[in-house]
C-alpha cells in the first residue's frame, strides 16, 4: 500500500503495535501518531513513533480529537485490550452514546462502532495487516517436524470445530487431542485457552486458530506472537495450525527460531 503522510496506530498490548510502527516506517511513513492505552501498551512504543498520547479505555472523544488534531486520515488497530477492560469501562460521553447503540457488547460490535466513529471524524480504519503483508502466514509447514497421521487427523477434526466456534463469534482457537476437544477460546483469550487445554492433555495437544467466516480484517485478526509459542511449549502443545493468508506471524524470525528449538510445528492451512 502507498505510505500516507501521517499514519495512526491505536495501540493495544504486545509486540503488534511495535511491529506495525517499524513496518510503516520502512514503507516510508513520515509521521506515526500512536494512541496508547494506560496499563496496556508497551511504553517502548514511544521510541518508534513521532507522537504518542496515553489514554484510558473508553476515552473515545479524546481519541477522535487526538487524531483530528494530528490530521490522521488513515489508522490501524494493533494489539489486544485485556478482556477485563472491556467490562470495566469508564466511558466518556462519546463512548456512552456508542455503547447505547450497540445491540451486543462484544469485540466485533464495539470495534465496529469505533471504526464508524473514526470514519465520521475523517479517519479511515485500514486492515490490521497494513504494512505487514510479509508477516501473513503462507500455506505450508512453516517450521517444525512433519505432522504424523494422528496429528493430521486432529488438525482436520479441530479445524471444523474452530470454524464453527468462530462462526458463532465465541472464539477463534481450540485445543484438541486424539479426536477430543479439550478447550475452546472464550473471553479469557488464546493463551489461557492453551493453558487450559494443555493441562488436560498433559502433552501432545494440537492448537488450531482460524479466522471468522466474515472476518473484518480491520480488527480481531488472528495473530501468533512469540508469547503464544512460549505458552504453547510450556503447555506441551506439539502442533499449531493456523489459517494461511489470514493470520499474522509477529516477529516471524523469532517465532520460527523458538518453535524450532521447541520441536513445535506451525502449519499454515
């Protein structure tokens, strides 16, 4: 994509915002404006952007004003917000009006509402993969040992379950072993799902992470990061199957190194 003059990052937790900032800079973006969340965003992001504003979850009017004052016409959402914060909002008047219009309060409806407010204020929310096209998972065995027959069958089994769970907008990750579902992602997120499933499996679990059938690529895109690999290794997971073309591998070189050391297979399917 063509590099805009000014580019906004609505930055959650993890490495995602930093990777986005680095990729945008490599692409030629001259001014990066970050909206960071207190107790969520890594403070090191400030070293990679030109301007950063620290706000709290629920301060929608402040976010809109910040982007408007900095003439941000294009932005992305990068990184997660802890689920507890979505239910512990201290909304400003703008967020109160947004929440009142929502029929359901989940990540998709909430972020969709924010995207609509940004658009009305003159800021287009781009796909969350903007500038990170090279980090999108290919359709292949990305790293690790070749899967055995039992693992292949479990991936097939778990894939159909994960797709149905994603269609119902419950979660995007499932943990399976020997044809049995051990854990389904809920509000606790991917890493806690891995821990729950790994505890039941003992060792040899299979993790499957997919996109939703109608995935809005502007937010809630499936992401695998270094922390995911570390948690999976500790939980005894042997295979991570992800949806090729729709899943981001953040810090890809570090991920593949860690997975290789752990004898953990990552399959793009």
